[in-house]
């Protein structure tokens, strides 16, 4: 009885730690004390729910594609995360991986800027030179936590190993673009070691598909790839339109700009919600298939995708975006390729993107 109680206590402790540790988004580390207290998250809960609703629309589409493999493999890996600084409208964190890649993240309500460089990473130290932006040189002191209980059910493989502790040393960042000046000598560090796992895929509910009303939600996906002012630009806009009540349509737009500066890979990302008037698709019976986007700030202008049968598509307009560092980048012109796909099922969208989509 005592052994069962002790095992339950270890499981509860590990589960609580795992709940507050999310290596996929470095700025969500120590969720309650480091992120949830930010006023901007509470103020923007509405548009976050809009994006979540749009994703639910997408998941609700029937999937007429071929059956997926019976198993999926989750590779292993190691991640270190160092929360650096938070303020009313931004969070700064450093993350590192066993591939000797060190990443600096500056996260704001609707944007993220990532600076990635090669450094020296171990369980005891992180060193990285971000050139003009600054340097990271810290010693790590980790304390091992109780492991999760062995995996049961659909996954086979060792459970992740979590550690946390403190770091001491120097994190020096100069003010550049959306990065404020930072000088830190100590703080907390979080460590996760993931082991390779093989999991059975969750079976789809046949009954749910059978009772689902077909063709009630149409999805439109606009993808764009090109180059502007030395940057590689990727854009994807999604719209989910209810045929029962089109005014309740929702969607989102994401753009990423990649460039390399002095050996440092810089990626600036923006993600915003779209209402029914910001992404307008032509009626399905129209001979001219169009998609027009007029997104809100930090975008300006608009752009139109148009395609006639047996004719090459066009992408025209004066759409621009202001990146987190303050520079304005055009999103139309001869250096861009756009593809628009629409349909009532995931299979239709996948086949369209596979046939026409730009390579991301």
C-alpha cells in the first residue's frame, strides 16, 4: 500500500512539472509565473480563441485521403530552456538543443523573432555568439526530478526525463530591432530529454464521420513563397466558411521572413486572426476562381489571387507587412508564387497542395 502511494506521489509530481514545462514554446516555461501573468495574453484571449476555432473547423472536415500508417514514430532529443526576461508586451528566452543549436526568442502578442546560431551545448554549459546582437555564456546546475511512470497504452518507449535548476554566467544582448538591451547573470534553466517512442495512431471515429453533415464548411488555403529585400518569405492564409451562416466564417494568416545576418539565421513570424471580410473567396460556381485578402495591421493594402480554367493564375496587389523589426516588406510581385486551394475535405486540399503548392 505504501509503495502504491509513493508511486502515485511521484507520478503526480512529474505530471505537475510536465504541465508547466513546454519546450515547444520557450516563452511558456513556468507557465503560471512567467507567462500567464502577462496582461497581453488575457487581453488577446479573443483572437487566440478565434484561431483555435478555425483549427477546429479544419479538423472537422471529412478526410477522404488514403488510410494513414498504423504507427507513428516520435524521435528523441534534448532541449534546454532559459527564461531570460519578461515585460508587459514581450518575453525573451534562450533555448538550446543537442544539435549544438542555440536559439534566442523574442515573443510578442502576435509575433515571434528567432535568432539561431551554432554554439557549444552540454548539460553543464551553453556558449553562443550572436555576433552584433550579443553573447550567451552560462554554467548550468541541474537537479534531477522523478521520472514519469512507464508509458502504457498506445505508445512504447521510455518516458521523458525532466530536470531543472539554475544558470550563472552572462547573457548580454544589445538593443536591435525588437530586441531590448538585456544583461543577465543568473536565472532558472529547464531540461527535457525525450526518448524515441513508437505509438499506435488513434483510430478515427467511423460513427462521427457517418453522422457528420457533409459539405457544411468550406476551407480555403492561400500559400505564398517568394523573396523580397534579401529575405525568403512564406505566407499562409486560411479561411473556414460555414455554408449555413457565412458571416460566422473565421481564419488566420501567418507570415515568416527568413534571412541570414553575419552567420545568424533570423526568422521573423507574425500570426493574426482573419474575420469574414479579410479573406474573401469567389462563389464556387464562378468561372473566375479568386481569393482576396485584406488583412489588418501590421499588414497594409490587399492582394488578389485569380485563376481561370486553362490559364495561369495571377497574384496582384499592393499588400505589404511590417515585420517585428520595423521594416516593411512587399508581398506581391514577380518574385512571388501563390497557390489557392479550396474544398470540403482534407483530402481535396492535400491533393491540390501536392499538385500546385510551392515547396516550403
